[in-house]
C-alpha cells in the first residue's frame, strides 16, 4: 500500500529547462540499471507483441486512468500528451510530445504555453486541436464522472472556487456540461490557433511534468458518453488503435494507426505490427506462461510482477529474460515527533544509526526486491540515495547507537512502538529490523496491522499516543523532489489540528520550509536541484524519516522479444521501443 498522494501546492521541483525541447529531471546519468538489462538484439519492425494482463483493465479513458501500468501502456501506444519521457539512455529526459517543446513559462511560472505540432491527427483523420486538449482537461473537473484519475488541473488552474457545505474549497466549474461557469474555465485555459496557454493560481515550475499525465491528454468531444460501457472505447493519437471492441474477459488487439505520423513523434518507435493484449488471466498463470514461453508467449511481456526470489531457482536461460527495475516506491519509517521518546533528537539519531537496511532488503526478497537507500527520493528522481556513503554501513551500527544513547543520558532499554503493514515478508523484515534496534538498547514492540486497516489505523487521532514509529511507502505521480518532500514534510501543507500530517510523523521544521521556498524561487535548474538535496538532507538530519529501501519489481519476458527495456519513470516495459522476432 502507498501513502496517499497529495498535491504539494505550488511548490517547485527539479529543473525544467522550458525553452528547449528536452528537460533533464536530475542532471545526472540516465537509467543505466534499466537500459543495461535491455535485449541487445537490433530492433526491427514486424510481428505481434503479446501483453499478458492479470484481471481486466479498468478503463482506457485517459482522464480516468491513474498513474500506473495501464496509463503507461496507453501513453506509449495510443495516448499522446503535451510532454512525455524519452527512451534508452534518455529515459529521464522530458520532451515535447503533442507540443513542440516542454513549454514556455511567463509571469514567474504562473503561466505556461505550449504550441501543438503540425500534422498530428486522430485515428479518424481529423486534426488534434487546442480545443481537444482543453476539452480533455475540462472533463477532469466533472467529479460525477472523473472519480479515479489524477486531478491536478482542478487544483492548479486559476479557476474561481467556492466552499462547499462540507467545508471544502472546490472550483465553481464542474466540467463540459457546466455552461454557466465555462467562461471562467476558458479564461484559465486559453486557445489561440495551435497554442494552448494554462493560467495557474500559483507558480509551478513542475508543470511540464504534470502535463505528461494522461489527465492532460486531448479528447474529442464526440467521444463523450454517459454510457459507462464506453470506458474502453479508444480514439487514438498514437501509433496504435484498438481493432474492434475491448472484451473485458479476453482483452483486445491494437493494430497500426494509419493516421499516425512517425515524423511528429519523438519517442514511439512502433516496431510490432500488432500488440495483442490478453486480459482476464490469473497472476500465477501469467508467470507460468512466461516461464514456459510456449507458442505466442515467446513474444510476450507483462507488468505482472514475479517473486523477487525467482532468480535463485531460475535457469540461466530464464535469468536472461528477467529484469528488476526500480518501481518508484521507497519504503521508509516516519518517526513520531509527538511521542515522548521520539521527540528527543538523540533517540531519533540513535534509532536511525542502528537501522539495518541490508537485512531489511534481504528479508523482503533480496537484491531483486530493492536496494538499501538513505533517501526518500527514488532513483527515478535521484540515485544519490542508493549510492554508498563512506562511514555509514547499510548494516547499521548498533554499538555506536547504544553509545550515543548513553552519552545523551538516555536510560535503556528504550521502549519503542512500531506499527507496520502485516504480511509474510513484511513481518519477517520488521523482525530483522527489531533485532538490530534491540542490540542498540531499544525494547521494540511490533504492531502488525492488516493492509486494509493500516491507513485507517495510523490516521486515527490517538495514533500519536499509541505509536512511536510508522511504516510508510511513497511513490510520486511524477519523478521530482517537488512531488515528494513538500507533500510529506511541509507542515504548512499537511499539518492541521484535526489529525496527523501526511507523513504521520508530525514533522515541522522552519529551516526545511525555508529551503522549500528557496527551491520554489530558484530560477536556475542546477541551483534548484542542489536546494532540494539540501532540503532532503535537512529532514534526514532532523530525524524526519529513516529511509529503508528503494523498491524494485521483477518481470519476465519471452525469448522472442528482441528488444526489451524497462523504463525508469514508467517502472515497467517500455512499449515505445519493444520489438519482437
């Protein structure tokens, strides 16, 4: 389970070089871990690529898709957005997709303009227009139908708001059917020929990343329907279109979209002739079919995860078809600043010093399950967390931690109540952590909570008095420090009198908030990145969190997939470059 995502207001993130067609998220090297595992064969056009899916795909409606495998599949095959992410060594690079560049900011980042490329058409041959993009965004304001996708537009756009009877501030505009307030929306999203301009409530340097979400994809108004059965209807702007209709029990076949212009697309190679999606399968059946690789399964991929321990029993041939990319999740511990014991900085420091990240990773499945990390920023944002830090063993240092407690005059054993999600691997991992903490002088009480009850439990008003340490997992909706640090640790956003903060650690720190503001105001991309790193270091130094592991997912693909690479942002196979024999 993941901590629920929140929009971090107008807080900035990593660098956006808006004047160019490319944007570097980190300023560092590309995702070598992913690309190094790619199939070395030369990619060529032709053949059928099979995609094996467990269960059904909930929807193919871009405005109703949340961040995840289905959305990434769509964005690499039939949904184009204003911006998107590169391929190969440029996976971390943001590029113009429907737009010619990654956007032009004015008014200090409160206004963003994008110019649509020429020659982009829907599968029916009609041109993709600014009005189509605006209509897609408008649909996200209708909360009667838009109930599952991301909804950043309604928070960011400069549309008048009103306070509801429940005390919530919401936009007065309620979607395409709201003619009364339509003028307010069209003022916030302006169309002039091929140019679309977004007016925001506050400066948002991260906006080019946000418009890469399917929420901001174009939508033909003629596709709108009150019939919920139309959720799998596809009107493509990408290299593939759905042939016939989608069968929830079986899936569907995507064939080449004759109206797609390769010259207008900077990332999608569209190697296979067809992409056959087989849905309605059991997870175990998917893994077994990929292991056997019989018939068309030799040309198959999947986003169904295999056990991270599979490599231990796999043959060399199967190991060659396994990949373990970063999936964007970071496991961490939030230390309760309101608890009697964790309110003391020396105790927080000793607790972090004694934490054995290595045994935590081993208990969760080993190196194919993740890697020890010092930072809550996942490798898709920055790889500094998974890099070795001299003098800081990932096994922890219980003896040094015990000495620190003694020097601070803390009487041992120190009672610590830890709450985490109950699971076979999780229980084993936290037992391993507890062993190291107890060697340092802590008396650890582990509280296992069923997954379906976990967030309900830790968000209760009495959780601050019942637990000292909370388990958390965070995965940002886009790869940026600005989508993580403010949302978790800026008390101005997530602390109120009614309950715990978003990170449930009740972290509040003036110098950290000053760094957030400084990053927001920084115009230079490298300077902004350095400030975010300082902000992350500040939270760690103050004991705001203890990072445990950057998580990986284990995938299998068939031997007939001649070019395969997992994407550092998508966290799964990149359908933009996959090819089959």
